[in-house]
């Protein structure tokens, strides 16, 4: 996956990005929302949990703004089991999931996340024929939920005790953006 749109560039991860990912994934401000402050990443974890999965089955990407690395995005086609786990009845539909974070916290609150989510989700709907693009933010992550709603995602169902984060289970929201054929934009 490689996308350029205005100031935004999304490109595939490479091994050279490992140190940058490790820096971001050991920042308590980032870990408050992604991974957990009790689980900072070291380089072996970056290789095992992120780089080893790139391309199989996850597209891991570096997010750049004005050519400067600012974040990480991963997207993946959901399996029939994952589709069922989310509560969808029809397993033949094509659903892509997205997870992302801005690792450069000085770039928060500047519209970059909104642009990223909007551009990539529309790209998945049009270029990969997704019926839906979904995300499952923690229910207490109001910043992320607000961004996703601005991009056209709606809350579909509350996922009880869905995510283990910082020593306990948290509820999440299943949020979806449907394709035009399923009532979307």
C-alpha cells in the first residue's frame, strides 16, 4: 500500500523503520492509547509484533506528513472468524480493519489523524472493494472516536471487555464505514 494525498504519504514499513517505531511505542503518551504504558516496546518486540507480520496478513505502513515520519498504520482483511467475532452474520462480505497512531505527539490535534483515517478508509473501499472498514477503539478513547465519527464511521455495537490494556479489560466500540453498496458515502 502506498498512498500520497496532499501533505500525507503512507508507505510500506521497512526494517529501517524499527528504531522509530520503538521510540514511539515506548512513549507513555502514545502507549496510553496504543498498547499500554505497562508494556513499552523494545526493538525485539517491534520485529516480532509488527515487522514480522507485515505483508502476512497485515499491511504495516509508515505515515508521513510533509515527508516527515509521524505515525504508524496497519490494515488487514478480516478473516471469517474475525467477521463472526464482530457480530456480522454474513461471512462472505469483505471487511478491512484499521489501527493507527500518531507517534509524534507534537503533531496531535492538527488534523493529521482525520486526514489519515479519511484517505485510507476511502482507499480501502474503492481500491480493495471493501464492503466495510472497521475499527474498535476503546470506549474511553474519546479523541479517536471523535476523529472516526468525523470521517463517517458510526458506532455499531459495544464490545464488552474486548481489549486488555494496562492490567484490565476495557470495553471497545465497533465502528464501521460502509461502502456505497451498503449505504455508505
